[in-house]
């Protein structure tokens, strides 16, 4: 009798060792100098899928390649499309890592490495769950398409065109994605929403060149001061985004969902202490979890202007740049947000400078009803693996492709993630609990078994 | 009969060549990696002063050395202290220079190099004016102390202690400084004021580390947004500095000076076009020249926060930094300004972040009456050298040591400069007109002759 769970238990050490090889490849998609590494990660992944018994190929795109692997030996069983990404965020600031970002290090029951949680670690759990079935039963309980991209961290510019051009090959009954977190340690979770994203650069230009702040200061606008005024104009005193029209399409969530959110075991003071901030802030009238899941945001991601080295340089800079992004909630649309931001900048742009808005990327928000047999199977699988029934939760982050999958493939998306709050995604010292890596593989193996039963 | 002017005319090519050797030494005082170069510049300068016939020495300080050179062979004649600096501003942004900053290049009658105008070029004019007298008369018309420091661009931290400890050696009847500009090409000028400076860094700190802007955005304050709000709070809608008490000590200038300023040949539209800005801005109620000379400012000199590379990184940064400086006018005092800025930051600091103010350096403003025999001699010398009577003008920049010289040595300061507006001080493509280098040497030789007559 096939025993996929026994197989998992006896091969966990090898699974981790393989994951560490994956994590050692610095597949930073946003940085051109890592293009070769990103491609190497795709090849490594395709080989592991082939080893398991899937038919894998590397599909070139105008950017980083897509890894596509298939297995269709279960006629009559449903087809599951597993989506993940093998690219990672840049590791900087490097000097804030306790161990090198691309040398996986185990400390305190955690795997520390860039991509451990987002998303190499979670993607690899699926592959090992498939291996457990294949190695013990010689087949999979469901038909499978694995779709792993290398451009998730730069907005997936080539993924939707690929999906549109391959609708038949990607046809499926369910999309399963593990690129999110559990609500808390030991508490598995199913996602009911994701926020969208509008990411911009704002460029402010002043004089023909940098100027001496003594010889010119006071007579011309300073792009640094002008940029600060523009950014300050993006919020009001209530913590709301102060761009006219910005809330027009924001959904007022139903009372039931807000009650479910309120029932979750969240402690503001513990959260504040864990983040080491003097106080929690945000949009007035909403709780912390609501601010994270069902309300939009506006955050500075980067600022650069003038002289930033040591000591004093009395320069009046001639340009200033900000990276500013908005997390969006249903039913906001990134293209509408771009229009609103453009209008706002025209209205508030200080005299004496020119202001340019550059859209870097955008993605739509997503919302789901956690109902039907696939969600029931996921609930059971998570409860069996973790010993606790999963809770419903929202997602503050963005996986724009989820909406596209649902629209293009006509299949619902099931999002179950295994990282934890505080895992330092997109930050130094990213980590994944070893326990979640192991229980996650069990949960996924159970899920595929239930879906094929 | 001694002919210093003839000597200057026949040695101009060598003077320029020597200056270029001086300019090739990257004596950037603010950057530790150039400490050796800064010392080399001091040694080079001391050797040139020795060559002319002065007794020169290198005086070590806790920072960069002071070059001190003396000649006291004119008993009964006045003693002139010539002050200048051999250090320069950092050259960045390097990619905006048309020729390398430390390889002097002649184009269109200009000498392009970091330090050509500020201040190596101007300091070296004095040395060549002294050489013209010494080479042709075997002596100088006045007693001379040359005091050249290597820390002017970092706030002269060791100069005042040096002056206080050497009052007898530095005793003089007049301090002469060339570290400013003429009002316009062909129009020599005498300075009646300089602005002071208060230079700060503002550090804003949020969470324990950078965070994922999706997983945390909306629930904690963003240091980038907070810093922008703080900077925006520094000005009101009238272009005035909005720090309570900031204008309490600002002198209302006399009608005569404001009329002299209004009489100068300044054209706002030409100024705007030269700077390539869409409009001139500044404090309401004052002209451009008044905004530059007799009104204080607040300028961002640098901003740094989060991710500033290419593409999108969805990070919620945990810190943000601004360099912000204020140009001060009589009778503002930097230490009082520090108190006011601290109070203001306490009042406006957004919730959820900690804000730290770091004072980088400060210097007092200066104001002079252009009266007495030394100013008369300077007027005559400039008119003979340039063929035009000098105009009185204010200075927007800061040379904090001027006030200290006057207080410590009890001698008036005479500021006559030879760079021009648009010379790109503290910016890429700094330049000095070759014509001014030459006529400046003539003017200074004439000045020393008249002072000794």
C-alpha cells in the first residue's frame, strides 16, 4: 500500500538539502547582472521536476523563462495547476543579514535565506508532495500542470501573455498557490483576499545641474523639498490617502468577514513589540488586520536626492526621485489609480520644478469565497497535517496573476501558504520555519490525495 | 624699477600650469579615502609659498593640516592676513562632468576642474601676486601671513582653535579673502555680507527592519512618508521657513542697502533661463537678489531611504535620512537655530517613528560696512585691473571663519572674489574664467602695492 506520508518522513533531510541548492542560486529578477543566475534557477527547477517524473520544459519569454511541467496520467481525475515563482527579491541592504542571503543557514528551527519563504521554499514543497505520491504509488492522484515563473518580483510582465497563448495546455479545474503566510505559528490558514499594487517612480527636476546651496539657495525651488511636499500631500491627517477619487472603488466589506477578522487571535501590543515600533499607526476607523487586508495603502519604497555620503555637502540638488506604491483592495483598478495619481500630481506639483510620474507596474486585487469541494479538501488536509483547523485570513500582499488565472482559465484559485508573520519577506534575514516546510509537504500530499479521491 | 604687472603678464602661462598641478590633487576633505591627497595638497602649497620667498610650515591639527606662511620684512607697513582653503567639495555625481574633475581642462576661455573657483584657483592668485612683487622688488610692499586650511568644506572644525592659540603670530591689520564671486562677468565686486549655515541630518526610524510593503503596509508608519511630512513642515505656502521663532533674529536691512541691491544689473528672466528652471520661486515679498543675500533659506541637500535601484522593490523601509541645511542671515545664530529645529521636530514628529536630529556643522553670518582706506585701496585696484569700478554685493554662501577672524584678530575682513555666477561651485563642471584668473592676480598685486604705499 502506498505510503506517501511515510516517504516524506523518511526523506525530509534530502528534501531540505535539495531546497538549499535551490536557495543558493541568486535568481534576483530585478537586477540585470543576475540574469544568468535566474536562468540557472529555471534549469535547476526543470531538472527536479523531471526527476519526479513530470515532463518539464523551459519556455523562453522576452524576459526570464517560464518553467512548465506536466503529468496527465490520471484520466477522469481533476487537473490541478500549481503556480509558484523561482525568482527572488534583491537581498540589499546586505549588511543587515546575519548570514549570507544565498547561503541557507539553519538557526532556531528556521531556514534563513533569500527566497526561503518567498517563494522557492513553498514552491518546492509542492514538488516534494508530488514526489511522495509518484515514488510510492508510481502515479499521481490528480493531473498536474506546474507553472513556475521567474518574474513575479518584477510584476510578471510576460506571464499573462503566456497564459493567454496557452489556454489549452493550462486548462485546469483548480489553481493552487503557496506564496503567502499562515496567520500564526501552528495555525494554518486559507486566504480570502489579496491586495493589488500600483508601483510608481516620481521624478522631480529643478535646475540644469546641481547648484551651490549658498550661491543659489532661496532663489529656485529645491527638488528635494518639492518631492517631500508631494509625498506629504498623499496622506491626510486621518491616515487616509488624500488623492481625490482614490476611495471611490474601495469595497465596503461585509459584516461577516469583518467579524471573522475580529475573531482572529491578534494582539496589537504583541505585534507592536515584535516590530519594535513606538506605536501602531494607520487609517483611522480600522483595526490593524483590516488596515492590512481590506484597506488600501500608500508607501514610500525609496527616496534618493542629492548628496547622501558622510559629512556635509552644501548642494542644492537638481533632481529627486521617490519610489511610491499603493496596495489596492477590491474593486480598485491599477490603471484608474495611475490616472488619479497623475491628476493629483498635476494639482499639487510645486512651482519651479517639473514632475514626472513613471508607472513601474500594477496588479489587480483579488477576493474569494472559501466554498466548495476544493476548499473542503484543503481544510481537511491542513487540519490533518497541523492538528488544527485552518482559519480564513486576508492577504496584504499582491499576487496579481491570481485574478488573471481565474479569468483566463475559468478555475478557482486556492491559496494556502506556509510562511509566518515576521518571516522578513523582501527584507534582510528572510526565513521559513523548518517545521512548516515539513508539515506543508504533508498537507499538500494529503490535499492532492483528497482532490483525486 | 620694479614692474610686478609686467612680470605677471610674462609668466601667466606658468602660473596656469602650476595651478593645474594644484587642481590635479583630489583634496576632498569630507571623504576619508582622500586624506592622503588632502595632505599632499598642503605640502604642495607650502612648497610654492617657500618658492616665492615666504617661510612656510605645515601645522598638524586633529583633522587636515593648516598651511601657514609668513613674511615680515616690511617694518612700518601694515600686515595682511591672506586666508584661503586648499580642500575641495566631493566631485560626485561624477557622470555629470564633461571632463574629469581632477584633470583641469580649458574650454571656451574657462578652466574646468573641481576647486578651480572654490578655492584653489583664487587662493593661488594671491600667491602669484606676492611672487610678482618679490621677483621684481626683492620684497613685498606689506607684511604677510598666509593661512590656508584644508577643512573649509567640512566646517573648519580646527581653524578657530588654531587662531585662538596663535593670536600673536596671526596679528594683522586686515584679513583678505578671495573665495566668492563677482556680480557678473567684467564687473568686479566687494562683499558686504555672507550668510551663515546650519547643516543637519534628520534620521527617521521605524520598525526593527525593512518589511514587506504588502504584509505590513498600512499598519505601521513608513519612515519615508514620515520624513517627507517633516520636510514639508519646514516651509509655509509663502516660501517662508515655518519653524516657530526662526525669523526672530533676522535683521531687517536698511533701505540704502536694499536700494543698492535693486540698482544692480540683474535680470530675473535671464537668470531663470540660465538655470533652466520653469519659474523662479522663493520667499514672497523679496527680490531674487534679496532672497539670495539678505534672507535665510532651508534646503534639502540629500535624501536616502529604502530601495533606490532599478525596478520595483516592494519594501516598507525601516529608516530614512535627510540632509537639510539652513542659510542664515544677521543676526541669526546657528546654536539658536539648532534649538528651534529640535523644538520643531519634537512638535511635528509623526506618531509611530522616532526622529533624531544630528548637527553636522554651523557657522555665523557676516555683515560689513565697506568704508575705510583698505576698501578704498581695493576699489582702486579692482577698477585698474578690470577697467570698471567694483559694485557692492551680498554673498549667499558662508565663510564662517570671517566673523571669527574679525572677533579674534580685531581686524576687518576684505572679501573680493573672482569666480562668476554659474561657475558650478559644489556641482559638476566647476569652472573659473581664465581672464579672471589673470586680472585677479593683477588686482591683488595692485592691492598689496596700495596697502603698502
